[in-house]
């Protein structure tokens, strides 16, 4: 198509779920071949900005959490590096809230780029926490970005009763409608939703949107979805760019000023490697200032395992998951330890274990709670956590449990067939002690299938550790050549 003033070409680069993934990795494919990392990503963004006229770079949530550097600096390093990348607009992911709401507001002040979110609000005053949208004028065309975050943000903020979110997709769609309707008269040429709710939820959201609102595109995150091509639902393009910095999404679109619509488009998910672009030496220097400081502190050898232990999938029992559950079980007299599989953030550990390894595998510093429940309540918990829904990748909440537990579940009947501890069947009236982290404790109804009242009825919960990272560091430093195997602690028929 020959471009006139009516038609304009735009290039939209997009990332999501970067999780503090700053450093490139050397692969064995060919000598000198590296993939991912902020240096190559910045090199490619710089290249496209120099080649194309109208370039936008956007990030759909979860810039933070997942690397030792990010954890050590509580996201300050990440925001400083993002300032260098200079995204045109960013939306919040659930992990932007990991360091607490006050810290998030501090990080927002540090950011030289706009952060949009339409559905986090202060309950009492019904006032939004962030700017809900951003309108950018690019080459005479007005482009509106609206941010929507996942329901998981509400779970993170549950302890702060003054903050809430519109939790349903219907409510989120309504918020989008309000904003679009309010600015229809401003002749918005392109409307883009930046979401962090997962690809399948993006599809459902697109189905709920009124075509009159004029939403053209959803650029999402959270589910770490790799696509061959975007989905098209309700005439809305839906894309996502996997996870980390190993790849970047690229839209090349032509927008019609008369109809305010996309008339041509091409999308690619490009591997960010040394074949795509040259590294950016300036951002390498910036990252190096953080890395040198972290390396001095974290490259200390803590201990060693008998062999490498793996955690390949979050939806099944793993060697590493069993080891961690067994370590926590020795901190007090527990009958059952529940370790959420999703908080083990690395696929392997060992045989050498450094402090950096511990903080990479377990980046969170949650507290551990000791609670007392009846056997009937314990059975109810296992019925809930062993449901088939909890074994859906990126959606369920699978738990690793300690040695001595044997639970058998029948999928076809959605039934817990048996539950025993050290070969003794769990008795309904007997009292049992369990260990869970504070996040699962605060959200027991969602993650354990029981209310706070059921969890606290027999005794007041006791905090046995304010940081399970500290528990692991101390244990590994005093116990060498640890080993663990998959034993069939949770069995599914």
C-alpha cells in the first residue's frame, strides 16, 4: 500500500514477564552464540528505532522479580535499567507488587516512563491508584494505551484493606468501555489494551468488548505464552511474547486515519540473539555496576548436594520440591508441610550451592506459619489442592509436601481416595500441625480451600520463621551431600 497522510505505518515492539532477566546466556549451538539479556535487547530496540520512523516499545507487566540483582535492589536496579531502555508505556504485572504497595509507588516515581493501570483503586474513595490510560501522539496519530492487571494483584494486596481491584473480566471490560467512551470524540486512531491476565483470559476479555469502543489490539502477559501468530477475536489482535528477554514481539501495522483501524499488519516473535543485533555496550556497563556488587556478596559457597536436583515442572512432584519440603519439616514438629510449587523459581539446584543459587531458586523472603487443624480440615485441604485444575500449567497451584505423606486422588471421580501420614490414616477428630507460607496463609480460601476461621479455630497461628530464604541458607550450610528423590507422595489415578 502506498502511504499517504491518511495511512501511517507503525512498528510496535513488545515484551512481557522479563523478571529481571538482565544477562545473556551462551548456548552450545555455535561458538560465540549468545541469546537474551538486556544488552542484546537494547541493541535490537536501538536498531529498529534508527531504521523505522514510528517505533513504540511497550512492556506488559512483570519487569520485576526473578533475578538475584532485582531481589537485592528490590527492583531499583530494574527500573534504572528500564529507564535506559526507555519504553513508551508499561503496565503493571502482579510481581510489580512483590515488594509491597508503598515500594511500588516509590518505584513509579523513579520511572522515567509512564505506567498505566485502570483497575487498581482506593476502595473508600473509588479513586484509581495509577493513571488508567495514556494517549501518545505519534506522527499526527493519537494512540491510546489502557492497562489491566491480573486478579493476582488483589491477592498480593489482601493485607491492605484500603486497596482493591475490579476482579472480574466483566468489570475490567466495563472499565475499558468507560475510558473508550469518554475519549471517542478525541478521534483516537488506535486503541491498545496492555494486559497482564494471561492469554486465555485475553481471549475472553476480547469477546466481552463492544466493537463500538474501538479496541484494536491486546498486548498481554502473565501466562508466558509463545505464539506462532496472534489470535484474532472480535476483530482484535491478541499477542504475547513468551517470558524473559530471549525473544521480543514485533508488530508492523498500517493504520487508517479515516476509519481509525488497522488495515494491514505483520507480527513476528523474534529470537533476541547475536544474529539479530549487536550488544549495547552502554547498558552492559550499567548492568555490570549492579552485577559486580551482587557477585561479591552472593558468589559465596554455602554447601553442596549429592547431585543436581531438578524441578522441571510446577505441576508435579519434583526432587527439589521434596527436598525443600523436607527441610521445612525439620524446623518444628509438623505433620504436613505445604510448599507452593510456583515459588520454586528455578528448574534445578546443585551439586554446588551458592548464596546466589538459593536466592535464585527462592527469590521470596516469605514467613512460615505453623497452624493446627483437625483431620477433617486437613482432608478438605488435600481434596482442594489435588484437584485436576491445580495441575494446569501456569494456572493451578500445585504443592510439594514432606516425606511421610501419601495421598491418593481419583481424577475421574474428583475424589480423595486416601490420606495417610507415616502410614497412619488421617483421623477426622485428631489434631494435626501444618506449615504454610504467609501468602498462602493470607489467601487460604483460594489456595487451600479453607477459610481463615477454619485455619485458626484450634490455635493461634505461630510464625516459625520470618524468611524461609534464611532457613534454607542455614540448613544447606550445616548439611552436606543432601539428596532427594520422587517418591509418589501425591498419587493420581
